[in-house]
C-alpha cells in the first residue's frame, strides 16, 4: 500500500470523480472496454482506478491473508480489481465516505473516498470500522501533464459523472455497456474506428 499524498492537489477541478469510458478502437489492449474512475486530475497529472476488471482467482480475503491482516473481511470472496498498469503491487481501496484515515484518505467525489494505507485493509476486517461499500484494486492508471486532455480531444475516452452503484457492483461483464447507457449511448452505434489506431 502507498500514500496517495503524491497525487493530492489543491485543485479540485478537471475530471476527478468522473468515469472514463474507453471508446472502441482505443488502441491499447490494457484498456479495451475499460471503465476508469478518475481519482485525481489537475494540470500536472491524472490518476484513476479501473473498476471493471477483476483479477482472476484473487480475492480480498486472500490478499489480506497474504499481508497478514488479522481478522476476516465481511466479503472474503470479493474479487480484487486490476486498477491499472502502473505499480500493480500497490493497493488502493475505493470506499464509501463513512470511513476515513486522517491525512491519508482522499475524497474523490460526493460519497466516495480513496485510501491506500494499511489502516483501510484492517478496517475491512473490523465490523465497527468497515466502510459500507469498498473495493480493493491493485495498480492504477496514470497520465502526465496534458495527456488525458489530449486523449479526450482524440475521442479515446468518453467522460460521465460517477455512479456509486456502478463503481461498487460486481457485474463486471456489463459495466462498460451500462456506463455507456447512463450517457444514452448504445455500444452498437459506436464505430470501432473511433479513437486512436
């Protein structure tokens, strides 16, 4: 786990708290049909966590066992997500705003926080502290200065407001289609030629 301090900015504008939906033909197999929650976005960089790709065979219970976190999580068989290709050994927990670690938890949007310290993993096994909703992801997606803006101009991504049910539900196979549907977009109408080749 790592601190999110390296990503934190006083600037609360841009796309933080919104979903990025990959367009067909994105040109990067790591993000084909991806749905990414943007956690930080400012003039210097952007950071997001993919919310639609479970890691095969990896569960929250198994990860906590491996890290020797005492106790048992409420949902030990909950899948762990591949949050992105950057620093895939680091864990990030997206969770409801009823849990916070002073100085380490970052508000992503209304009702949604991000914590990347051991305290949140310990909270997952404590019925008095555990957030109402939480998902553990390994790794993150990152963009340098101006990179995400450029990809948006090139129609690599669509952006829409985050929906907490979509963020936390485990219907991963349809998450991309449902995210598009929330924008009123039919996947059948999107050209696979859209986006970068």
